């Protein structure tokens, strides 16, 4: 099977992360709880930290600094949402 480089997915990723994902459904990698992103606990400081409302596992870390964005989603086993349109 042949492959192309990551530039081939740039448009799809840009469309996904440009939308409102608050109603996306996340599954916690710690306890398996599933629910809308809008229901997680968000802690703000030098960035944002999203925690599972059931077990307090860190689901996601978002840091924006000096024109760079860092996104660590290792606590989310699965993130799903309905496509617009």
C-alpha cells in the first residue's frame, strides 16, 4: 500500500478544529465515562486543563504561547461528533 505525507490531511484537520466541539462526545481513557465535552471540568491557568467529571483524569491540555498551540489529548480514548452539513 502506498502513502502520501501529512499535507494530504491538512484540509480535513483544519475543518475539524475550526468548528465548535463542545457537543462532541469524549470517552475518558481513565474510567471509560462518556459524555459531551461541554460537561467536563475546565481549569484555567497558564493554559486550559480538561478533567473527567467522573474520575478527575486529565483528558486534554491546551497551551497557547508565543504564537504556538500545544494540544495533549492522551486522556481521551475516543472523541466523536456529528459533521456539519
